[in-house]
C-alpha cells in the first residue's frame, strides 16, 4: 500500500473524511477557479483561516492531498450547505481539480489547522493573489458582526484583476496591480500599497506567499505600529495533520507544524529570517 494511501486510511479514523458533490467549478480567468462542493447537511463549521485537504487520484493512483483555505460556506435555504474554494492552477493536483464537473464526488478532510482569532473594530486585511481565499471568509465573518473590514489585494496583472473583480460582493477593497496599468488602481505590489496607505486599523490579517509576508514584516516593523498581526502561511504540506513534519516553521518556540499549529501565526511568533 503506498505510504500516502496508508496516511489517508489512517487519518480517516481520526479526522472524519467528508465528501460532497461538485455543484460548480467556474473558471474566473487567468488560471483562477471557484469550486463549489455541495456537502448536504453534514456538520461542517470551519473558522476563517482553516483549510481542507482535498484527496485526488490520477492515472498513477492516489496523490497526496492538496490543502485549500475555505473561501466561503454557502448556506442553502432548503437546508444543506456548500463549501467553496478559490484556487489557482499551478500543477498536477490543481489541474485535476480544474477538470471536475458538476456531480463529481470530492473527498476531503477538514476543517484543519488553527484559524484566525477574530478581534478588533477596524481590521485591515492584506492578501497577495490567491491568499484572498482565507481572508474573504474572514471578511464575511466581520461583516456578520457589523464590522466593515478594509481589504488590500495584490494581483499580478490585468487578467488576474478581472478574474477577482466581481467575486467579492460588498467588500471595501483596494487593488494593486504589478504589471500593466489600469486607471484608478495602484501600480505596484500590495506591500507597497500598504506602505503608502493611510488606512486606520487596529488589527491586521495577512495571507500570501512567503516572500510577500517577509517584506510585509520589514515594512511593518519600520512603521513602529503596535497592533496584533495574524499571518496565514502558505507552507508546502503533505499529510496536513502533523504526522510527516513536512511543513515545519521556525518559531520562537522552536520548529512547529504549519498544518496543526498554524497555518495562522502571530507575526512575533515566526522567525522570519529563517523561513523559506
Ligand atoms: C494552508 C494552505 C492553504 C492554501 N489555500 C489555497 C487556496 O485557497 N487556493 C489556492 O489556490 N492554493 C492554496 N494553497 C496552495 C495549494 O495547496 C497549492 O497550490 C496546491 O497544493 C498545489 O498543488 P499542485 O498539485 O497543483 O501543484 P504541485 O504540482 O504540487 O506544485 C506545482 C509547483 O507549485 C509549487 N507549490 C505547490 N504548493 C505550493 C505552496 N503551498 N506554496 C508555494 N509553492 C507551492 C511547487 O513547488 C511546484 O513548483 C494553500 C496552501 C496551504 C498550505
Ligand atoms: S503537512 Fe505533515 S506535518 Fe504538516
């Protein structure tokens, strides 16, 4: 039995393996997709920042599961709900997911990991690209609590901007675009946008690639502002449940697993210079 299949079987005992049926899998453009999985009336109440591990197979058999943040939970009027993920096709697993069609069955475990602690009256959410997936769910939670978060999203180019613009209803968003020019949109990356922004905030939530988080940390330190900052890390993962040590993160308390101790960490916990 392949090791990863063993892991799957083993952890099904510990973490309930859910399944659902694809309701839609819409291509948004520029390699981004929004997948909606109907999960019926099973109990599934993730916190913002938590993720699911999707199991896939291809012609070689089972693959290691792929982690995706919960983008949204849709509650249907006639009972039942759906889990949504926003994803970008970058390799074999995401290519397979992009080929799923309505009615296909999807197996996943979750919710996994530690999500965001929700606090503050004036939250600022900063996302690099698909990092917006976990922050969208967080923003919705703030809005349910009658708090209007400010959101900064960095996209690479005009195509990515068009893919995103339209799926975030009723959020107060400023975009930055790295390549190309668009009137009214900041030209540069999202950390540059943050560095010149005069938004008043009392807590920051940020999610994006490691390099983006590292450059945020430098700018944030140089601003000498003392607020809580919660960072959602996009580490490479294998098992997703703390068994393989494949997602170790250097922290003040030694190495910790991103999948079970994170993926959300406070900014002061991580030793950024050692993070790869
Ligand atoms: C907690 C968590 C939440 C995530 N949420 C989302 C999400 O909501 N939407 C989304 O699109 N993606 C998300 N990701 C990333 C996603 O899991 C990967 O894009 C996916 O596993 C890639 O699988 P693949 O088989 O297509 O690519 P692979 O064939 O495995 O890899 C293709 C290339 O991408 C690189 N790569 C793969 N995974 C990562 C990663 N995590 N970080 C940096 N480089 C990587 C590989 O090194 C390789 O060069 C998340 C990751 C984590 C850890
Ligand atoms: S992915 Fe295996 S320990 Fe985190």
